[in-house]
C-alpha cells in the first residue's frame, strides 16, 4: 500500500528517514527499529508490537482432526466418510461419477460441494488430474457393464469457508496430514498419496472405464502425463500471439504446450516486426497460467503453408526464404525457440514436371490421332484371325521410358532437397536463437520429406552450408504421427512403433542424436502407406489407439511438446443457420446409398472428425492423458 504525503494531516507528514509504521501510528526510524531480530528474542517479528503466533495450537494438543487450526507447519487433506454401507473405500476424498457432457475438473468441484456444502470454496490447481488409480469390480455381474473403475485425482486449494456436511453423501469428515492418510485410506492409495503436490486439499472424481482383467483388485499408479507430458493443441492466434496462449489456457484441460501461426498462413504480404506491446502481452499471457503455466520451450510456431524451399523456380525460393526469415524473426522477438516448417514440394520446369508425371506407356486413341492415320487395328476394328497386331514403338520402349522417368524423377527430387538445405542455411545465417524444425511428410504427390533419409539430408546440408556458428544446434525434426503412418510405417502395436523410432535414430545417427524436437499428434483418415495427408481425430482414424498409448508412455517423448492438429467442428455460417435448421426439419437426410459420390465421401469423413461431431481439443487431451499406464516410463 502506498500512502501519498499530500493526503496526510500535517502531524502525520513522513520524514525522509521514514522506515515503517508501528501499530499506533508512531513512526519508527531505522535507528529505532529492531532489525534484525535480536538473538535473545527470536520470537519477535520485525517491528515493535509484532510477535510470531505459536505453531502448536490447542487443537494440536487435543488432536482435533475436524479443525483446520492444527498441523500449521504442514498441509492437511480433506477426507469424508462414505455413507454407503458397501463403499469400496469407507474413508476417501470427495468422489463421484462424471456426467456424460461434464469436464472432469468441473465434476471434481461439484462433488466437493455435494459432500461438504457450497460454503467451502476450493480452486483446482490446473486443469488435468495429477494421478489416478484403477481397480476391478469384485462383482462380475456389475450393472454398469464395465470391468473396473478409474479414479482421477485433482489437487485443490481451499480458499475460504467451513464444512457443512451433507449427511446424504457422507457421515463424517476429517482434516488429516499426509502422514495420517495411511490410517484411513487403502494401503496402496495411502502409499501413492504422498507423491501428490503439496496443497491444502485434495479432491477426486471417479469415472467408470473398461479395465483389463489382468490387473490386481487395486493398483495405485504414479502421477500420469501431467508430470512429464507436455500435450497441447494448435490454436488460433488471431489478434496476436497472446490470444493463442489465452486460448490454450482456456481449454478445460492441462494444455502444457501450444502452437500457432505468427502471421497469416496464406499471405505473402510482408508485415512489420511485432511491437513491444504485443511482445509484452505475449509474455504476460504466459505468466498468467499459474500452475498451468505453458513454458516457452514448449511453444512452437508453425511456418506458412506458402513456403516452398524445394521449388525449382528461383524467385519462388527467394520469396519463401524471405517469408521464413520474417516469421523466424518474430519468433525471436517472442522468445519462441521452435519453428516448424514443411520442406516443400519438388516442382521442376514445365517440361520436366510433365515428363515426370507421364505414365510409363501412352496409348493413342482416336480422339488424339489424325483420322487419316488411324488403322483398323488402332480403333479396335475386326482384323483377320491369327494375325497379331504389331507392337507400337511407344509400347516397345515402355520399360525404357519408365526407367528414364524414374531416374529423372529421382534427380529432380535430389535437386529439390539440395534447394531446401540451401534455403534453410540462408535462414539460419540471417536469424538467431530459434530452432528450425523440419516436419515429416506423408509423401503425397511430389511433397518432400516423406522419408527419414530425406530429412537427414536436409539437416546435414543446411549445417554444412550455413554461416551461423550454432547452425547444428538450431536444427531438428518434427515427427507427425499421421504423416509417418501414411508414408508407410505401420503403428498398430508397440513393437511396430519402437521399430519406427529405431529406424529414425539409426538414420539420424551419432551426428544428430537429439534431432527430435516436436511431435504432432494426429490420427489418419488414409490407410498405412496411402501417402495422403488427411488428419483425423484421435481414435477415429486408421492409426489405432496402440500408437497413442505408446506415445504417452514412451520415454522418447517425455520432455517434448506434443501438439494436436486434429480437425475441429466447423460452425455453420450465421446467415444460413435458420435455413439449415428448417431444411433439416422438413426433409430426412439421404441415405449413404442414394446420395452422390462426393456426398458419400463427406459422410464417411465425418466420422474422422471433420464434421460437426468432432471432439474438442480439451476432450482429446483428456483422452491422451487417460492412456498413461503404470509408473511413468519417462522416469525409467
């Protein structure tokens, strides 16, 4: 608090040697102040009249476990006694089931109020659970239809209020210390509870989930992904980079990483550097996260989709380098250390590109052949039996053409990769600090970067050509699960996923031991090896949940930002909302068999998450967190 001298009475004017004020409004000078405390009076607080309150209270002496005025040197946890006679855990944290459309964090707060009243206000720390336990249902004929239950734990801070016990939910309550938890909880859970973060109160919410029957009746697990997994989503930065951080923090989950475009992704128009006000707003947004803070090392900027460093057109390459330099410079202003970009597309000269795409054999037809030169054999007319049509010259040399096309294609691709390395080297030389992270691609069309060997050639070439002294430290790879799967790596089991990672590290070799910097977490609409870049929501594509379970438990990704780039539900245009609703009421939607082929494809793709039924980012992040199994393998 600041007291302005003009607002004081004349006899309350502050002298130049003002130090602080004693209760009773008498001014204390530095000479009079007992600073520091005298050794013979350790209980006296700085300033006359203030003394330390005793840390041992009457409630400690009487062991009153219903009082918060005890164990002041540590923390206490709220336990309630379940009123149900057949409760699995008689004494437990406030617990209950999550509703279908309810967030787990909201369910945790709701169950606290349901057990001990609305007067006790608690605030969960973060948006994701700090841990969970699983146990099997002892009754095989359980009406819920599930084999077991998973109980998620949320940490909360008590803000104010008193307990008003709801007798319909609980018979009693206690405030107990960490050491006293073992007296009331199951032994496995009591052993797990001390691993929680130090906060005054702990609340939990239980949700029924299918559980494997090979687990023991009660298994306590170590803290899940929130301790070592940095899951986030690519969000909009419309209005400024601070809006992207605010959007990530607004998710009803523990988004601990973020990605966004630092400028319009489909515009070549140069933009000025970020203002100091924009940079300050971005830093303030990062600091506003509190316990859910998103750290700079887990924030990534995605490069513009227009950038094509592999183009054979020199003007397009120079434009791409200039745009990339501008975006990386903005990253440096914000302090963002990760810049993810696509390597580009192999686009040769018009003649070369046409030849590359030509089929190995070309069949003449009557439509593209002069009528005077069309023979009965060419048009498919009848000819004498026993005579074979003489092979045409283009058919005789089809194999040679195919080989020539493959060689020309490979040469153009190698040249494009050299262009990419040269462009990356230029960007490294013109910028500072930010790491350039090249993304794995699916191989659709002539897109570069579909193999680990191509990515390694880009890194090695850029490091060799760059004039930046720290070039090798500022290069890395982004692994996209959809692109890797579509490029031909099967990820149906943990063994296949590990085989893919072994191949990646073997290709990078000792020259690039820490090449992996970012992971894009996406499912794929296309099948394995389809070479189609079609993202799908987690669990709604062809990759399979085994790959994402491995991703959330493997030590390879313990400290990397895991960014979702999955489809989101598209809102209909406001002007057409009423008309759309009316049309839906008046006519039945056509069946898949009767609608046009394009409509059928759109109907099938809606299951992958591109239509209105796509899950939110928070729901997908919760799904990823739920895949953590057993002790976090990142600590092994």
